[in-house]
């Protein structure tokens, strides 16, 4: 009986969203689970997601007319907020010239030049359509380049739904407790070696034992898929040293951190330069773009310069490249990073204060405008600690915020993002809502 009551309350929150309820029922008839990506399904927090009508600046509006201060930002791309006029204008102009050619355009070169100028490790870059495609292609390239099979990944890191990387994965795989998806065969993952994030000794041991078999190490330099988890001092440098010593490639998955924690990504912030970098999200300005790049000598192994196969009809699509170019030029010419750091610090302090006042065991991790309030008193350094978070409590906190018009990621294991469109007023309003939500726990 108690379960029924709680389920009902959670399904509707305290705010009625009748149109979203109907839209979700309709969607479930034709879309598995009613969503096109599990991360947005509210499985981890219970209840039903609002369906959205539009976004403007820092805000989202659902089809029931509710307004939310948005901290999801489409899971990272919208660092300048929703519908930035210059990005929208660039896309509209590109659409008038034709939506797809499947043939070379100068805009692709321009976007690649912008990426290469910004990201320390990148001399040449290939555009694809998603972060998943970027990581899938990067590990194929690492294997093709080195002639070795084994890829090292870290528990709780998520690199998209690439079969061989869908083990001990973060994001929706962690949220929904499906660390090893049905359909991913034992053969597919037999060359994937799982280590713990921040475990310097474990990395050294793996290289001592398997150094000659390891093609590459793929890592989120700041993890964004088991909540926000920072690299401990020396961890990234150890990865760099060990891979170099043993002739393996170091791959930074900067799909989340690229152009987010700094214009040059986490590699410029932490001063560690990988061999290959994968990008997505911000680099597409809110349209579907991924990219992988690195030293020319490695990238020239990709077909048709080299023999490693990778292709795509819509890769370098004119609408997507127009959005990416507009976004990167705005970030380069009017850098929002100081503002984002100030807003991030303000929100982090406010959330911490609120949690302490409510006597809720917590810890908060942040790099610039990405952060997580963990319902866990211990600093989260790896998946074994992250897995101990009080996710039920997080769910109640989430609903308290949603009903107060604040849209946080619907999982403890996703990071929240601030955009340059957020104001101090938005942040203070969010802290006030969090104080109330935490006090109700
Ligand atoms: N790619 C995001 C991982 N944090 C979540 C978005 C999704 O999978 O839909």
C-alpha cells in the first residue's frame, strides 16, 4: 500500500502535467519505453518525464505550460543556453542552401580547423554524427594503428553505446543497473580490460602484465557519467607515462568536457596531452556531431588516407557544421568560462550550505560548470564509492526541485550543467528551491 501511494505521488509529483502524461502514454505505444534514449526516461527517480515544447536561454517550457530553470542543457551541448540567436541563424541560413550533400564542403574544413586550433592533441580530425561514433572509431583506429587488441577502460566511465565499451559503464547503464547489456557478446568484450578510475597502482600493474597487448586506454579525464568525478593528482599523468612507455595510445573521451571545462577541454586544464581525443555535444552546437582527432601521423591511418575504415552519409552535415562553427566561434571570441566558474562556485556553495543545513550526508564535486551533489558522505573517487550513493533520496530531491521549476538531471549518475545564459538570480532561485527540497527529505 505504501509503495502504491509513493508511486502515485511520484508519477505526478505535486504538479499535474496532464498533457505530458498523455504524450508519454502515446509515445510508449510506438517507442520502446516512450523515449529515444533511456537517460531521459526518469526510471531512476520514478514517475514520468515532462514533454518539452521549447527552450529559451536558461529555461525549458513543457507542453503543460510549466517553466523550468534547466541544468541538463541537452546533456551538455547547450553551454550558451537554448536557442542562442547566432547558432539558430547559422542553422537557418545553412538549411536554405541545402540540408545534405554527402560531398565535401568548406564548412567541414572550417569546423575542423577550429577544433584543431583549440584542442592541444588535435592536428587532424574526422567529423562523425555522435559521441558514440567518435569513441567507436577512435578505438578502432587505436587498434589499427598499434596492431594490438586490448582496450583499457575504467568502471563508471561511459563512452556511448559501443558494444566493446558497454561493460562496467556509467550513465544510463549505471542508472538502470545494466552494466553489461544483453546483446553484447562475451567475444566482443574479451579484449576490454576494466580498471578502477584513479587507481594508479592498478594501471601500472595492468601495463606490467599486459603492456604488449594494450592498444589504448580510453578515459573521461573528468568523469561525467558516474556523477562528476575528478582525476586525482597524478592519475592522468600516469596514464600518459604508461601508455607512452608501452607503445599504446591514450584516448581522452572529451565528449562532455571538450569546450566545457575550458575552450581546449580537460587536456588543456590538466596539462596532459593524449594521442587521440573524442568530442561531441558542444562541438555540434546542439545538433548531432561527434569528432575524433589527434596527431596527423595517427589520423592518416584513417581511410582513405590510410586503411582503417570509417564512414558516414551524414558526417559533416551542413546544418550540424554550421551550428558547430557558430558555437565554437562564440566560445572563442566571447569566452564564457569566467562567468561559468563564478556561477558554478555560487551554485556549489549554495547546494552544500543547503545540504548541511538539512543535515543530509553529501559531498559535492565540481569542475567549472559541471557538478554533482552526491547523496554520499564520502568523496567520490571511483565507481565503488559512487555506487554507494543514496539514490532513493536523490530521487525525492529531484522531484522536490522539479515541482519547484528546477530541472536537474534525472539520475544521481549524471552531471548537472550551467550555461552562460543562467543568471545569478537563476542560481539563487535554484538554491532556495534546493533548501526546501532537502528540508523535506
Ligand atoms: N550521453 C549522456 C551521458 N551522460 C546522456 C544522454 C543520453 O544517453 O541520452
